[in-house]
């Protein structure tokens, strides 16, 4: 038998003093067990990110010794190892799969994919693939959030929120910007709505702060700016027109990058249709090895296209390269990112896109004397990334922190221009509104 419902009344409920005192006695503060949970997943995310970063630094310093024509051997061999890891441990997916799981699978990220993702991405990034550690960090930390939610028997939006909070911890550890990392974890999930899962914003920020403190305490990174751009001062209204102009340039660069990316993806599909390995598709270790050949050739011709651009961007800042070389380097970097990601190597393309935008912005500043190079580079970096990833707000926050550009309003203008001039169909297909739409218009 159903319990009797309380009588319906239009009167406002009045609390007695005893009832109010009882509530205050139990917990007089806004803090709750949820805050503790967000801090726990953020702390765990920061610990893992610090361990991952230290291992990555160790491997990178050893593989950086190989230069020149030796890369024609090292890169394909690295690709073979990556492919074998994925072949035997399973496909760990990529950022599109993570977004898809958040949208259409209740926010559940599979922790069983982590061994493959960790090993494959460590080799990919340390060997010189043009992809950064944001994708593996987000996959691993996000899946830990799912694991915690399962232990707590959370379901529905509570489970999704826990996964998102953990994802934000991964983003923040890499970028050293708690607010920007939290926003990025939410903003990248949709190609139109800036923050679709707005209820996860506070959990993401709390988790990000915990992750930031732990990661910074262990690695001593993320406290100072990552890149030291020339000092810029916003003093005249004309700078906003310049920011908008570089936003347009960055949007065009985003279109070019997406064209190259889709071209590489179409190439691999064409290779699969050749039927060399029929009736089975091309083995992943063949694909990653061939990608290693392409990356090795690019690294020999344009050494700065090797790696994800974290340190290489400093060379662009401090060296007086010519405009033609910078534009060539930008195109080479676009090709390197595309070969890396479509070729089965693991990693993200956010920092590589920043590198690409910096090259283009500096090239234009070289061609037009009188332009502030810092403003030109940072605005182009923002617009390219906003056009490709559809994250104008978080891109503004991240670049303000990474470059120490305090008047971030011009960056915001450039980001918004890049966002609104981007193609309607996003590069990350799972950013689309529905599963059917994402399936019908798959592009990556």
C-alpha cells in the first residue's frame, strides 16, 4: 500500500527554532560530503598527473638525443611499439571517445582502457609525436572519477558530474590554470553551447584547485607562466581591431588545419580500402609505423615540428625566424599533428595548435612592422584553438595564464572571432547535439 501523502497546503512552511538549531548543529557550513569527494578526485588526479609528467620527462630527455637522419629509424620503431601496445592491450580511444561517453553513455569512462592509453601516449609523446599529454591525462583522471562514483553507487547526473570533475583535474594539472582547466573540461563537450553541463562547474573548479596544488607542489610547475612573451600593455582601442583581425587569420588557419586533418584521415581510409590485409582492416601497428615514417621525415626537414610544442614554442619566441620559414613551420606542424592523431599515435592537439598559431602570428608581425608581436601571436593562438576545439572562454583563460598576458580582453575578442568563424561541423564529431547527428556527420 502506498503511504499517505501529506495534505496539500498553500501556506509557507515555517521552521521552528528547534528544527533550525538541529540543522545548524549537524552542519553549520556550506561544505558537504560532495566537496570532500571532489577534493579527493582532484587530489588523486594531481598525483597521477605529477607521476605521469615525471615519467614523460625522463623518457623525453633520453629520446631527444636522437636527431637528424636517425629519426627515420627511431620514429617508425616508436610507431611500431605504440601499435603493438594498442594491439595487445586494446584501443584506448581519444578525446572524441571521451566526449562521446560523457554525452551518450552517462558520463562513464572505462578504467580498463587506462593501461593502453598510458603506455601508448608515453611512447607517442616522448618519441616526438606532435600531440600533447592532455588527452591521456583526461582519460585516466576521468575514468578514476567514474570508478569513485561506482564505489559510491552514484548514478545519473551525479556519476557524470564526478567524471567531469576528475577530467577537469587532468586538464588543470597540465595547464596550471584551475579556472581555465575546469571550463575547458566542460566547454569541449559541445560545439555550440559554451557550458552544457553547467551543474558540474563548481565540482570541476573544486577538483581543479586540489589537482593544481598537488601537481605544483610535486613538480614545481604551473606557478609561473609557461611561456615568457614580450610584455604587452593595452593602451589604445585600436588593439581590439588588431585582435579581431588576428582572430580572422586564426580562423582561416583553423579551417586549413581541419582540411589537412580530414585529408590524412581520408588517406588512412583509402589505405584500408586497398584490401592488402583483406578481409581484415589494416592492423594498428602497420598504421602507427607508417605514421612514424611520415613524422620522421617531417622531423628531419623541420625539427621544430617534433614534439608537442611545449618547449619548441620558446624557440619561436626567442629566435629571429623569417616570415616564410614561420609559415612553412606552421603548415608542417599542422601536418605533423594530423599524421600523429590520425595515424594512431596518442595525445591531444591543444598545445600543438597553440604552437601553430604562434608561428602564424609572428610571421604576420614580421611582415607588418609596428605590430606588437605578443598581441599578434597570442590572439592567433587563441583563434586557432577556439576554431578547432570550440572552446573560446577556456582558451582565453588558459592563454592568459600560460602567457602572463594580464589584459586578456583582446584574447577574448580573438577567441570569439575564431569560434564564430569556425565551420559548422566540428572536428570532434561527438561534440554534436545528438548521437544520431554525430553518427551521420562523423568526421574523425
